[in-house]
C-alpha cells in the first residue's frame, strides 16, 4: 500500500513538472500530518534557492515582502484550519533586494472530511503587474491631461448629448461641470447648425478626424470663436465623439489686424518690398509695381539690384548691407532705374526684421521724390537766374542811372534817382527771392536752439545796422526749441522789415520771448504803418500767382517757410495804438 502511495506521488510530481514546463507555473504541496513541504524546480528558480535548501512554511512566508507576509500567512492558515482556498498576488523578495510579483494559489485536499494536504501554484506575474501599473499611470496621466488641458475637451455621443467634459470647458463657458453634463452640444455651440453637426458626426468613421470652426456661447450669453478637432472613437462598444476645441479670439484678432495691415500696405503710395536675409525679394506691393515698372511676378525671386542705376557712389551698397545686417536702420536718398530705363529719385528706408535677435528679413520702403527733385532743380535754376542774370542787368541799369544823375539836369537827376530807388528795391526783392528758393530747395534740418541767445544776437546785430532805431529785447532765462537753422535769419527779416517800412525817423521795435506751457512764442512788435493787406495775402494758402507778382512781401514769404519748416505757426495782428505784431509760435523742447 505504501509503495503504491509513493508511486502515485511520484507520478503526480512528474505530471506537475510537465505542466509547470508547459504553463510556466511552479507548484508546491504541504502534508498537514507530517509537516513536509515539496516544491517544483520552478519555485526554486523563482526564489533563487538551491535544490538542497527547502524552506519550511515559516521560512517560505519570510520570503515575501514584509507588507505582504501577514496576508500570505493568514490565507495559508485558513486553508489548513477551515479548508478555504486562496488566490492572491504578493511581492516575493529575492537576492540583491530584487522584488518579484507572484500569483500564489492554494487548494486544500481532504481525506475523511479532514484537510490533509494543501496544494498550490506560484507564477511570476511581474511583467503583467508592471504593465498594469504602467497602464494605471497612463490612465492617471490621461485623466490629468483631460482635466487640466488648456484646451476644451468634450466627450459626447453622436446625437450631441454631453457625456464628459474637462475643467477648462466649464471655465470657458461659465457653467459648472454638473450643469454641462446635463446639456446638449447644441446648447452652447451656436456657430454651426445642429443638423449639420449631427450629419458630420454620423458620417465619420471610428478613428477618423475632422476639423471645423464654430462659436461657443457662454452662460452670460456672450460668444467667442473656436476651432474644433472632432475624433470618432469607440468606448465600451459605443461610438463617441471626442471633441477638442480652442478659443481662437486672439488669433482671429491677429488675423484681422494682419489683414488690415496688409490692406494698408497694398493701398500705400510708397513702394514696399520684402527680402530674405540673402536679399532675394519675397513680396512687393502695388505701389512698387507702379513706381518701378516691374510686376510682382517679375520682381519676386530677384535681387533689388534690378533697380540699380549705377548712379550711386562706390561702396554705397557695401555700407548699406553692413549696416542692416547688424540690425540697424538704413535711411538714405537713392537714385534707382525703372524697368523702362528711366531714372528716379527715392527716399529709401530699410528696416531689419529679427527673430530672437537674429536678422531674418528686411523691409524696404521707397518714396518716389523724382518730382520734388525736379522742382528743386527748377528752383536752383531760378535762384541762379535771380542771382546772376537779374542782378547783373540791374547793376547795369544802376550804373547808367548814376551816370545820368551826375551829368543831367535837375529833372533828369530826379528821374535817375527814381530809377536808382527802383533798382535797389528790385535787387532787394531778387535777394529775398533767392533766399526763398534756397530754403524751398534744401532738405529741412531741425536742430536744438535757445531762443534767448538767438533773439539777443538779432537785437545786437540790428542795433548796429540801424543806429537811429530803438530795438528792445525782453526774454526769459531760457527758451529751448527745435527749429531750422534759418530761424535767426527769419527773425532778423521781421525786425529789419519793420524798420525799413517805418514812417518814423526813429522807429521802435520790440522783440519778446514768452514760454507758455508746451510752446514758445516770439513777438516782433513795431510802431509803423502796419503790414499792407497785399503782402498778407501772399501768405494765404489760396494765394494766386498774380498776388505774388504784384506783392512786395517776399521777405514775409521767406519767414513763412522758415517757420513752417520748423513746425511752427505764424500770426499777424494790429499793435496798439499803431503798428503791427508778428508772432512766431514754436513747440517747446522739454529735454536738453
């Protein structure tokens, strides 16, 4: 009987070993009556034990992690005492501090109603537990992403019923999460018709993706544009829509701003073109096409050298490139050549475009000043005529008049004197005309001026030139303005004009400087007969050529242009009790 029992036990062990090899599962058996325990080779390998070292039940329990030992021991005791099978997972300690997860199962065996043996299995489930933990971590990360995403995330069915939403959606719409979970998509999506949306949802396949634009309505009734990515997924065998939306209010505002900016560039009267860092033209506006004669198709992809006139000095372009490549602004006058071969003058500004401090593109703006240059040439020609031809001929007339005055009769002398006076007036007019043409032809240059020093210098100069006149100066300690350098000549012209046209033997002129808030006012007051109406008309915006021809106020015209190019205003009024007051008002310079 004993031999049969041993034989059966050996047969079972052999069978269990085969099963172990096939199922990758270890086995053990505990004899309750003898207290003996038997393990398969798998268990020894799993626990990193030698074949000669068979641990007892107590020693076997010690192989488990301290936190799991109590559960294992208690389950084993219940199996022996109460015949309760168990199936649990625990951590097994192996050498070098390594931990493995195992699934251990036990099934009590009975004889005559008494538990005589407990048979169990042990299986290494470390890889599965790691996958489960990673899956759980992934779920946790996904939940955090879902809840904390900066984008709105909605899960709804194909009919639009909201099934889940994240915190961002509730925040954007001003609803609570509970309120949204009781709503339908159509209650807050107002940018697209509900029927159209349902058609889109139902027409999508699982795994497909669609992108749409819409508008969401907040709880307070306000709306905002959104961009929505629709994804059809399957959850628990049911088709669902995962919608991710983003508020694109700022983007649309930027797009509108860019559209307005582009419209402004397209409508600008200045030629505007863009180049990359290598100088290849990437964009031109319509004004560029009109001014240069090159169409956008002809210019884009080319170098601005297509406009080169060969009129610029040596080294001009090398200096230009060195300047803009360092990120600095370039602003100069340039002579270019149109597609037709015609030269044109332009005021050109080139500004670098940077990205994180690195120059990536350039924008160039050209203002065609060809007509202005032609006017300057005409004014220069007029200046030469006034300076040379007219003066020379008047000098000849003046010489003949002086000869006649010296040898003629009293009547002839009287007429000769009149000729001399007229000649002097014409020469003075020619000189003033030359000054006007010069100021009109030159580029305005504004500089910082202290009017106190300037006015005192004018007073001293006029007193020396007109000793019979009284010139009074009243100034504060300091009065800074930004004005053209010809301002001193303009104030001198006003003072001398008042003295020259005075009907008094000893005329009086007062020059006053007053600082008033953001402006500085220079007053030139005289006690003469006043400024003739004809001369004032010269300064009106509606002045006609015949007014200029018959008037003698070129000096006032000169003053007008000096003040205008100093960004100031010129005013006239009657003095009390007689005379005139001319006022120049300039913007005060507040910094040194």
